[in-house]
C-alpha cells in the first residue's frame, strides 16, 4: 500500500478524499482527545501551512490542542564530498551530479515557484539528450542542467556536525539568513504590480522576526531558534494569531525513569521484553523488505530500531545484550547491567544511571511514527513521510502476532495551492524557465490558476516528443518549427552544410567504390600470377629438368616469364592506383573547407542538443516542479503574494483530506 494513497478507516485503499471539516468530524469520533502534532525539521518550508488545520479546528468548536514541534534529533546536514572545515557552513543547490546525495532538511529554502525537484539524468536521456557528447563538450554543464530550480540548502562543512538540538545557532545563523534572503529576494522578483510594495514590507517584517528570535536567550541552539519562530511563522502565514503549543523531539521523547510510563514508549517495550522482542524484531525486518533500509542484523547483534541521543555524545543505534548495551554514536558508548533487561523501565534505569536523565530515545524512520501516533494525531502533507506504509506494515504484523498497538490515524492534507490563486488579484512575473511553457513573462494570479495544470501536461508531452527525435536533422527541424527565431537561420545553414557534405560524401563514396574495385583487380592479378608461376614450374619439370629442351620449349618458357613479369607490373600499377585513390579520399575528407563544414555541423548539432537540454529542464520545472510545489508550498509565500490572506484561506478551505490508519 502506498503512503500517498487515501485509505478508509479499516486500512483499505480508496480514492475518496474529504473536506477538512469532515476529517475533523471523523477525528472527533475516533480520537477525541489526541492532540494534533505537526513535526518538522525547519520553519522555513511548508510546516506553518498547518496553521490552517489549527484554525479550522478552533472555528468548528473543537478543543483539540495543536502541538507544533521541531524534529531536532537528526544530525545537521553535511557536505556530500569535498574538503571539511569544522565550524563552517555553506549553501548548496541540489543536482544530479556533484550534490546528488545532498540532504538538508533542517536548512532548506524554496523561493516562489521553486521546489527540490532535481532534473535527473534519466529524464534528460528520456527526452533524447545525447549525454556523452554534451558532457565531452561541456564537462560541467550537467551540474546546472540538473539543478533543482528555486531551492537551496544549508550544509555543514564539518565532518561530524551535531544533531540539530545541539547545533549552536551563532555559527550557522549568517548562512541561514543569507539563504533566506536569497529565497525572499527571488520571490519578490516574481511579484509584479501594486502588490510588490506590500510584499517588500512583509518581507522586512519576516526578516525582523528572524532577527528578533535569534536574540532570545532560548535561541542559543538552532532547535531553540526554530521553536521560537514557530508561532511567529504560523501566524504570519495565516494572517491571524494561531493558538499553538510548541515542542521539540528531544522533549517529546526524553527518556528516563519518570517518562517511561508514557504510552509513546509502549512500542519500545515490545522490543525489550523477553517474550516479545524476537516477534517485534521479525515484524520490523519484514516491514522494511525492499526499502533499502537496513535489517536489524546489519546494525550488529542485539540492535533494536531505536536510537539514543546522548547530550554531548551524539545519536546512535541501541544494541542490547544480556549484560550490557552499546549506543553506536560516532564514539560508541557503553553501559552494563547485571541481568537481562525485562522491560522499558529497566532500560531507562540503565541509561539514566550511565548517561543522565536528559537523553532522548527516538525511533528510526519506521518506528518513530508508532511511538508518537500512540498519543498524537500526526498532521502530514501529501507526499510527506514516505515510510508510513512500512510503519503500517510493521504495526499490522505485530497485531497479527497478538501484539496490537492502539494508534491514532494520520490526518493527510492535500493542497491545491496554485489552483487556489483564483481568488488572488496579484500579478506575477514568471521566472525565466516558465516563459516559454506559459508563453508569457507576466500574468495575473487567476490566469496561472487556470493554466498551470494544462501547461504541465503540455510540458510532459514535450519531453516525450523530444525523446522521439533521434536524428539531428529532425531535432533541428523541430526547433525551427516550434522555437523559431535564430533556428530558422540555423536550420537553413545546417541543411546547406548537410547538402555540401552529402555531395562530398558522394565523391568520397565514388573514390571508395573505385578503390574497392581495384582491390578486386589486384586479387585477380595475384591469382593470375600464381597460376602462371604454377605453369612455369610444371613446364620446367616436364621439358627442362634432366631433359634437353627444344627451341619451342625455350620459347614457351620465355613467354611464361614475360607474362609473369607483365602481371607483376600490372599489380604494381593497380597498387599505385589504390594509393592514389586513398590520397584523393584523404584530400577530399581533410580539405580545410570540408573540415570547417564538419566543425560547423557539429557546432549546430551541439547547439541543438543544448537547446533540447534546456527545453527538457524547463519542462520538468514547469510540470513536476510545479506539482511538487503545489502540494508542499513554503508557507511564507502566501502573504507575500496575497497580503489580504485570501490565497492562504482558499488553499486551506479547498484542501482535500483523508485519515490514514496506522494499523
């Protein structure tokens, strides 16, 4: 089952989605007291869009708490490769070459119309791009061609950056601000008309909120800084004050003898109790088959699918033996005990005694959901948390083995952000990659709302069409017809060069044909010589060897010798003709004019491939990129584009929801 497919409350796949109001009504029946939990690694992306859920719940009279949290137990992103510089940071784009493995969840920024949609080399190849010739001619061009449009991520240059909870704000603050300024300025350039002035004012308001939050005492770490910003960004996106509580994962999952009784640690208990731990481990391993995630045995003996975050030591997988445990931090940490652990409380005693009361015990990707869904209703945007289906598989396997978990469903929210621009009266200046797909540089927001889906379909069709153009001449004719401009002239130029080279090819082929015929003639002459030599030998044995030849015999022998000599001369003449033809062929093929024509043809063909590459890139940005941004837009875009709040409200009101069961 796919995590992006709606489900009914019995876990069956369905195509049905419901309104926010209907979803909240259903939640009130099946999970009345469970607070909402919106957990994200940054405030600068789509998390504050969930303000709409908090507001809708209050508006409908529900008293359900809304908890917005910073997921601060992951390591801060580091540079995929290159020279490490402790304490330093940089901002990178994401491409399919030099930064292919980039992951920057705690420091990512998307400008208006942007998303982390990498234009993959596979997509370029599917559009017919001749990758190898392009790479030979332009060695670094694929870095730019595959780069995600309108997206940047901040990464550490340290070889071992800390988890977000322990990341000091001061060293990274300048880089974060620089990246946010880039996103803001890039977005402001997309706003035209009368809205531009108010957008600039709102951007300054956001900058002020960021600087103000950074100055607070509880913002010493990146985690604290983001927590401080959560209420401000929720309210900024919604245009009204939003009543939320805030938290961080290091608080939610703090693990000591006082917290082990919380329901969130029930799933952990299954992996510790002697009578259930092997069942739980098998359920986990079965659930992750085919995901690329490690089976527990890959982490070492005694591993469980949970990590411990030890203050000052980092995060690592927990491995439990009969007389001790090890936490696989960068420098492994050990703790001993006298007898095998029987339950989660005994584990907490060991950890608290060895590492103190402020450790955090967090599930890996598949087990974290089951920890927090025991007490909260996760609010996930469509496309978020791709591991949910594997979590569900594990929970179902546990239930089938007699170990059921009582888990709240996930509230999935599917936005139609671009469609909702129909209520906005702003004008938009499209970034360059959108000019050709939309056929304009500027348009009103309702026009974009009406056209963006059709444009996306057209661009996907364009990629398929480009993929069918295998011959350079076909591609050039396509560019002449569809792009026009200089391609009218280039097409004529290419056809002229093509005709000239075809004429030359005909001459070369004629010479080559004659040369091949000469090889046949030489072969026949060689056979003739062999035959004459044979006749000469037989004649000698018959008439001369130990015999007295007659005058006629002498004459015949002389005739054979003369004919052999003549044949040898004919062979040499033929060989000389072959050499002459080869010189003529080389002269034809390597004349300055011909070489110049070949270079010009290759240049035009390369130019056509580069244009193909840009068309494919822009097509991906205007189709898949827009689709991704439509589902998970940066929340701060909304007041900038539509200061009256109509865009945000329409996006929330038109959102489609479904409750996704976890068992």
